[in-house]
C-alpha cells in the first residue's frame, strides 16, 4: 500500500493527495476519515471558545475538505462512499459539540450526494468502552464501505483511502 505524505490539517492538502491516488490507482471508490478525539478536560461553559477551533477543525472542516476533494475528483461522477470514523470515545463537552457538528455535516452531505455517494459517520456511545468500540470498528467500517446488493455486499470494492493524522504531542515533548 503506497503512503502519501500530506498535512492532514491543511485545507489545501486534500486536492493533491486525491489527485495522486487517482493518478496512481486509476480510481478512488472510498474515503475513510479517521478522526482522533484527544481529551480536553473541563466543562464546556468554562472552556475558552477559541479552544473549540481544534476540535471543530478535526471533526468538521477537514472531513468536509477531504470529502469535497474526493467528490470533485472522482466520487460524485463514479460513486462510492465516505465514512467518517471518530476513533476514540467522546468523553468531554468540546468533543461532544464537535462530534455533533460532524453528525450534522454527515446528514447534509448524505442528502446532497446520495445515491451516488453514501456518506456515513461512526461515533462511539458514551457508554461504550474504548476497547469494545475499537473491536466493533473492525466489523462496522468494511460493512459501511461495501456496495449494496448481491453476495459480495459485505466486501469492499475498489481502492480505499484511509486518512489519519499523526498523534498529537504535548508541546514540551522531545
């Protein structure tokens, strides 16, 4: 599987990566946005509103940027799927607010793009343990990427682009 370097936080980055995938593989059928949700301690009412920008960027702006690029280059014309996966349990108010925004974005994109492009989001329940959620993802994501109908409905067809950001490190890390 080829690796394509890019800054997953740069809104201009998706176009080049999507173009490279289509140029190298000839097509792009699926986009998976893996969205990390690092904990931010504190209550939402005590949070500096500017601190929400990072969470909204991860949960809303970048998934939209990647979906937009994939649809412009390939998915809108040829069909496929987009799955946004919140990779960690949502355990604080700022994450919950950003995840709610992602859920709403998914509904709008689904209304715009279906039936050619299926758009889904996977978010853990607050009552689900992190281990149980990760286990469930291994089954859920391939099913969401599968094209409906026929015996092979459970199989993923075509190239899948999985996006993940490097883990966030504290500023004092070496």
